[in-house]
């Protein structure tokens, strides 16, 4: 069986063209969203000469966010099914108590959504879907939402478009690893400030996924687990699905020609005006 690292490196080359398209779209809209490799906190990003792309992405993301998570209102409604309704039909007090209990559950779920900052993570994920077309969301049982950018994960799908395998790549400091993990990795760690942690999510059958983590080809003890398909905490989202492809296309890509033309014209106007201002 291939290690998660070797499989990730193999799929990384297949993802490269998708990542380049996403970076081109980001360059015309939000350059900091999907940057080039090797950027850091001190990197100065180029500023587009027009803001139409950025305003469009932010407006669409805000509208979608308000649709998915409306302010001061639940984004879902809990109701009894037809069978349960027939059983309590005519019992007004019981119906009232059930409706009150369901409303309490709705409010409790909304409080948890707000306290875990799902709104912030979802807003970031929506911008990645609009610009790059792909994003991976991790919603653990405890804690908030994690958003994996396209350059930090690979995905393989079956012919029906269902997720067959996901591998994420994270850089962690050796000081954050437990003593048991460091002991298992004895002789494999160098003096690097950070090491790569791979998380593999793989389909076992039609109903179950297995999850484990790996560092330097060593599977970490205690990281193995299984999830039913409908309760998998990893969601590989795509905006415009293309049949037979592992990755989707972004919304910005459909209008990239207009944005490139506008960027070129805006650049010429600004630079021409600056040059004209120097003429005596």
C-alpha cells in the first residue's frame, strides 16, 4: 500500500493545472486568496488596477452567506413527519409541547453555530468556491470549522463524482507532537522547524470511510478511525462540477476574459494618466 505522502505527491502533479487556473482568477480578484507558493506574512502582493473582480467576489460571497446562514434566524426548520403528525393529531397540548421542544433545538443549534465561528469559516470557503471552484471543509466533533485551501489537499473521485480519497498536507512544529509520536519517529526527524503531516481519508466501501494520519511514512498511533458516509467530517466542495474530473471550475473563470480586458485597459489608463501628468 502506498504511503499517504507518495500518493499526495502523485496527485499533486495532476492538481497543478487546476491550481494555476485558480491562481490566475485570484490574481484578477483577490490576490491574497490563492497566492503563489512560498509567500509569507511579509509578502507584498500585487494590487489589481481595477476592483470590479474583488467587489464581485465579496458581494456574491456575502449574498450566499446570508442565504445559508441568515442573521437572527435559523437556516432550517424542524418538523414532524407525516406519520408522527397522525399519531398526535387532535392532541393540541402534545402538539404544542413538541413544537416548543423543536424550536428550542433550533435555537440551540444556532447558538452553537455562532459560538464556533462557523460564519467566518463559511465566508472564507465561499470565496474560494467562487474564485477557485474548490475547497475542503473539516468540521470536527468539537471545535469550529477548518478550511483547507486548494494547495493543501488533493482529492480523487469515482465516475459518479463521489469522493474516493482525500489527502491533506499540513506543516506542524515538532514541539507540538506528543512524546509517543516523537518516539515512533525516532531517527526520522531532522532539525527542521516544521514537518509535513498528512491526513488520509479513504473510502472502504459504499458506506464507510477510514481516516488516519502519517508523518515521514509512519502512521500515527491513535489517529485511525472510521466514519459512516453521511457523517464524514471532511467535505470536498466544488462549485461547477465537470463530469469525469476530480476538481470543479470556479465562477470567476467564466468571466476571466472580461476581467483580463478590464485589467489591461485600467492599467493603460492609470499609467497613461501618470505619464501625462509629468509632461510640461
